[in-house]
């Protein structure tokens, strides 16, 4: 039982990051019987996606669930956006796979790298559909966590990210 208790680092009403889905809020901790076993589960609500996820408390850290990033990490992520885009010369399918992995890693700095690398200024060529999909997914994850960490709404967080990207384009 002591092993199950160690992931009780999370508590109801706390915002957490689940790698495959981004920022969600723990609504409650409940016990449920599944296949004859009684499991303790975190009930996480992803309001924007209208989705509820149940994660066994014993597996939470194993699946990569984590607390929100510290303000320092958010600052590093915004600094990452200021950098020069690094686009490898690999085939698009290979790069798309790598971007997808970074987005689903739940690592805020890796997500910021995807936003930086796929961001297009107005005067640059059009993005392909799949490029735009990956860019928007990464941008959404970044802004949601930025908003949750700084206690602001997503529109404010989106504006902050846009300002950093616009300043980079002007430089």
C-alpha cells in the first residue's frame, strides 16, 4: 500500500499535465472495482476537450503525469521560442514523427521547440495541412500550460506567445 501512496503528490482541484492530453484538473480521487481489483483513480477533467480521464494513482508518475511547470521552466520555454528555427533536412514523415513525440512527451521546452520550428511569419511560404495541425497542437499545449502556470486566461497566454514569436520575426 505504501507504493500507491507515493503518487499522492497530486490532490483534487490541482492542475496537472498528462503527456498525451496536456493540462487538466484533478476533479477527485475515487475507488473503482475493475476486473475484481479495487483501484484508486485520479479523475482528471480536460475542460476544453470535454474529456474526463481516470488514471490509477499507482501509475500516475509512471505514465508521465506531472505537476505544472515552474515559472523558471516557462521562462526557458519562452526563451526557446526566441531562438532560430532548427529544421532538419530529414524527410517530412520522419520530422513529423519527431514533432509528434515531442508534443506528446509533455515536456514544455520540447513543445516550445516544435512551436518555434513550425512557426511561419506572414511573409513565409504556406504551411502544409499536417504541418499546421502539428503547429496548432503544440501551440495549444504551450498556451494552456502557460495560462495555468501564470493564472491567466488562454487568450492572454496566446497573446504572450504571439508577441514572442512576432519579436523573433522582426529581429
